[in-house]
C-alpha cells in the first residue's frame, strides 16, 4: 500500500468530519458569541449592594444637595437631592461630574516639597514640622504680619479655622478671593450697613431686570436659578437682559437690551432718573433714605437725562424709558446685578446703582424682591487666647482690603513683605487679572504653602503642598451664598474613604497649631476637625447631622432696613478700561467652564461647543461688521497692554460691534491632559483696574488691537 | 505507419496501461484513504469530546474550602447568608461583614479552612475573592426576588443540592469567555439530567415556557 494524496484527503476529511460531529464547533460558536458580546477589555460595573449617601456640593457657592449612588464602597453616580431646599432634585453638569474630580490626574497624592523646579514626596510629619518651623521663625522675628493667607470664601468652619489661626498667630493679612458673596456683602454694606447681605427672590418676582447677570449661565445658585427661570413663563414673569452680547440668558429673555460695556452703572442711574421724574418710586420707602438722597436726585436729573444716558450707554431713549417704567410699575420687580457668573471683577458703583433701583421701587424685603438680611454667623468658636505677639500683630494694619492689594504690596516691596503665604482652595495664579504679575509676586514670597487637592497653577508655585481631601472625602459645613433668598447650611459628608494620603484641611490646621504650641496650640485643642465642627456648630449641629442641612432664614424678612445713599450721592467716577486699542475685549462666563478653582472636569470641557473652543484654540466672538474681511475660524492675534494671544474668531451678530468676547475658564497650564493646554486664559490679557472710591478691581474689559495672525 | 501515428498509438497504449494500473492502485489508495479517514475521524471526534473540554477550561481552586452542609446545619436555611437586600436585589455571596456576624478573628471550630479565613481575611478585613460558579454575563438581568419570593421557587431548582456539599469543587473557567463551566454544564454536549445542570438562556426559556406558557421576551433579561 502506498500513501498518496488520496490518503491525505481521507485524513483531512476524516478530521473535519470527526470535529464536526464532536461538540467542538457547537461549543466554540457559543463561546465566541459570548466573548464578542462581553469583550473582556470593556470595563463592567462591579455588582454589589446599592446605597445612597446624601451630601452637599461645594464646587460653586450654589450649595446644592446631592445624592451619591454607591455600589458597595465605590461611588458611581451623583444626582441632585430631592426635596433639598435649594435645588430640589436638580443638578448641573459640574455636579454630576463630581466623581471625575475624585480620580482627576492632577490630584496631589501625598505631601510635597519643592526641590529645584520639581516636587519631592515628604511625610506629613516632616511637612507639618517644616511649616511650623517657618512660622516659629516669623514669630521670633516679631513680624507675625508677614504670614499672609488666601482662602476661597469667608463663611464656614474651615474658613473660621484659618481666621482663628491667623488671629492667634498675630496677622491681619487674611484675604478671600473675589466672589459673588463678597460683592453682595460690599453692596449691602454700602447701602444697608456692614454685616448684611443680599438675596434675590427670583422665583416669586414678576419682573427680573438683569444687568448682565447670567441667570441661566451659572449666576447665583445655578440650579435654583434654572428652576426659577423655567417657571417664569407659567408665572407670567418677565426677564429683561441688559448686556453687550446675546448670551443664552439674553436669548431666553423677553427683551435683550445691548449696552456699551462698562456703562451699566450709568444706565441704572439713568433709569433711576426716569423713575424719579415720572414719580414711579415708592414714596414711603424713599422718605426713609439717608445720606443725601436729595443731592443724588438732583445729580440724576442733571447728569442722567434720557438723552445723556442714551449717549453714554448706546441704548435708545425710548428703550431706557420703557424698561424703567415697566420695572417700576411691576408688582414684584427685582433688579439683579453681577455680570456673568457674578464672581468676576465688578464695579461697586454699578452694583450699588442697580440695587438702588430695588430700593427706589420698594422691592426690599418684599415678596419677589431683594432680601436684606444679616450675615448669619452660625458657628460659635470659643474666644481666642492671645499672647503678646499676637496682640501686637493684630494691631498692625492689613496691607489692603482686597487680595490684589496683597500682591501689589509684595511686588512693590524691596524686602519680602510676606515671608510665608497660605493658599487654601483657590487659584490666584490663574483666576486673578494679569497672572504674570501674580506669579511674579509668588516668586517674591520665600515660603508658599498650598492647601490644594489638585496640582493647579498656584499649587505649582508652592514650596510645600499639604494636599487636602476633596469635598466628597470629608465632613464640612457648607453655607449657601450666591444671592439666594433663603439661607441654608448643608453638611458635606465623606461619601468615600480618602483615596490618597491626604488630610482634612481642618485637621492640618490643628496639627500646625499643635506644632506651634503656646497660646496658638491652646486655641486648637479639639481632638479632630470633626469634633471641632460638632462643637462649634452648636445649636444647628442636631439639624445638620440629622437632616443634612439647617435652614437659617427663609421667607420674606421683616421690616426693610435703612438705605444710605451716601456712596452714590458722592457721584463717584465710573471705571474706565485700560489700553489704547480700537476694540474692547470683554470676558464671557460660560456655564460649562468654571473660571475659578477647581478647573473644569473632563466631562464639562467636552461639552463646550466648537464656537468657544475649537481643537486647542480659543474662539472669540466678534460682530461681522467689526471683523471686516476676516472669516469664521480665521486666526487673529489679540494685543492688549497686558499680553498677546493667538485665537480664532467666530462671527456673531449677537455681539455688539466694536466688542470682542472671550470665554473665561480656558488656558489652564497644569498637568491634566483633559483640561489643560486648551485655549487662552483671558486673565493673561486683562489687567486690574482699581475703582476709585471702592478700591475693588473693577476691570470689565480692556482695549485690544486685533491683527490677522 | 508514420512516426506520429506510432507515437500516438504507443501513447494511447501507455495511457491505457497506466489507467489499468491506476485502477488497481486507486482501489488500494481508497482503502488506505478510508482507513486514514476513519482514523482521523475517531481521533478528532474523541479529541473534540474528551480532550477539548480539558483545554477549554482552566481549573482554579477556591481561596479555601467552604462546608455548605455544616453552615446549613447551623443556620437551617440558605437565606441566612444568601439573602435579598432591602431594595429587593440579591446579595449573592455574602460579604465579610455578613460572615462576621458569627465569625471573628478567633475561629469557631477547628478546621484548617476557618483558620485561613480568620487569619487571612477577617484579621486583615479583606473580602474573600470567591469564584462564583453561577455568575452570568453582565448583559443578563436576573431577579432572585421574582423567582424565589414571588414564585416561591426553591434555590435547588437552579443551583442544585449545594447546601448538602461539604467541599467546594474547583472552579473551571472558560478560557474564551471567562465564565464558569457550570453555565454550559459539565456535559460538553450540553445534555442535562437535572434542572440545575445548566444555566444557559435556553434553560431559562424552557422553564418559563413550562411554567408561564411563554418562553419570555428578549428585554425581560437583556435590558
């Protein structure tokens, strides 16, 4: 017998037939179909017990209640908390992205110390003792005022502990970053006395006159504002939007009134003049005005006639008159202020002028109006024990009222004006005007300590980083602000165990104080921050711990407060913009892009349209009439006295001619591939403009030159 | 006869001769071919039936042995450990916290396995990484509550008499799909003797058809 090709054929056929009648093909078909439907490399949510933890979001001052869904110990989804007094189940895109902050690639995982241009990891013990050593040296030199501190907000127990440490140390140089809350308090202080603040009852108002407030673009408490706006049509309420640009709020409003940037105060005063002239003001309210109301009325009649106001603002006389009349005749009108998100630089004159309209028509402490209430200090810290050094220190004057004053002082001093700086949860190197100057000031401060969760622009400038838990890893009281009509304190809870070697900011301060010892140590004798909060929250702790929030004030406050017109009666000058370009560059607040710390989550930045960010380029808005021969997405170079930037243009009929609008919140430079190196930071192009009379940085824009790139 | 014709004739003769010879060889070749065919058939068939399952599944040992019988004797039912949660979902294999309702770092008995459990997991507060024989793919939704609570089905119907076992068998993982052999069943042909022998979709459908008159719709399980 000879083995030939037919034998092989037989072999092959036999093999095929043998396999075919065996279970191999049936089984492999089944397995391969399961495999292709469940690719092993596709992440699959882990199965486990579902639970929900209620907490409070502190990404913005909106302070919404959140419900975090967990599978076993892992948080997997964030939703708005039903029946929470601020947002009642609603959530914004940043709120639902909270978990991305937890796993952010820029998270700082352990204490770091600057060595050359790089950071090296150190232990908590070493980090705290290095900070304590530096602070002891400053105290030994009898210059406690040379310790400065920047915090993100004025209220709450963590801010309270920073203030306590600064006071016990003997320094008055504690500053908060500019915020909507700070502007509300400054405005209320000027008109109604110190220690008060303003809330707007938008959900009951029948006529909202907005001077550039992005009511549906992140202004105030965003979700609460969305809800108030959503019910506007049902309630028959009107929204008039005054701003140079057809923003989403303007497009959604009943009327959009375009105005020359920076003339909002003049318009408000012009409208006040109309209301006075037509006798549409609330006589009973006006009778109680103090501080030269008659003088103000005379100034208004002389300097803010319809024709003059129209000339200044670029708005037709009939529009000014009609808007003022409708506002005054409405049953429950309210004028709201704070351009964009309300936390950028604002002119105090403008805010006071706009709020004066509320005072004039009697919309103070009335349903649907503006509520003036005392700022509630709901925490009961025990009185500090002060040693001699502390007493001497706090007798020394503060460098200035605002954070920009601190940096100016540092920059102009030949000797270090500040030996050590604490920066807590804020990003001045990104968020303040003229970032170059701010970074220069950081360079002149010998010892910068950052209390940050993320390696952002400011943390990158620090000498020591003490990384703090993100807010969903820690317990903290979160007082509402943001111009809400009601005052609520929420309790932010640790939803998840800390992922990294981070600490609670309160616990870090306790450690530093203990290391310093003496009277400072005595002032921080709590076993932990959690114990401290329980103690200082006093009467509201029961409600906080039981229901997750405590309501400090709701409903219409009693009796309207006094109104002092002194500031406006002095006829303060208006803020002028810097530069000599032909066009005006103004910032735009976009709901999807936070402009202060922390930066946007990867998800939020993905939702930004191509008309704002195209690839890695910022797209600026410009009217076709101003653009001349330029076409959509042409590259141009913007030049201001502060800096230059290459951007793309978007021709937009909704932008006032002569004005260029650039979004805030882009151009981060820290190490986060999802968020950084996209677009330009507008604060690199705009410098501060200090308002005469108030001292705030009131830059509303800057003159700019544009050339084809 | 011309040269060409001769060639042609002899050629045809040769070819005839070859054909004749070829016929004889063909018969032999066919015979060998048949033998090869049968040989290959038998080898491949046996390999596909006996060797293939051994290649397809990898055997993994559980972290330590678990005596279901002993635990059932103590608790008297399955639900003491494998229970429905408050929201109606099923807890599956209990977590460490559940075990620690009875167990602690000090073993209750004297078995080697409990010592491993106490030392390696309870003391270290580490979850036991059990292999789950009945884990279905993620694309399958299954409600234990609907079957055991609403319809009163017995655990044994699907899971078999595991409550009387004293040892855990090795976990056989399908190298292609990553799922347990128990889903397809021990029998490579997919033949079952008991209702708990397989956990494939057809088995669900078969029971549904029998109990409800309809095999069910796709979205009932594939949501």
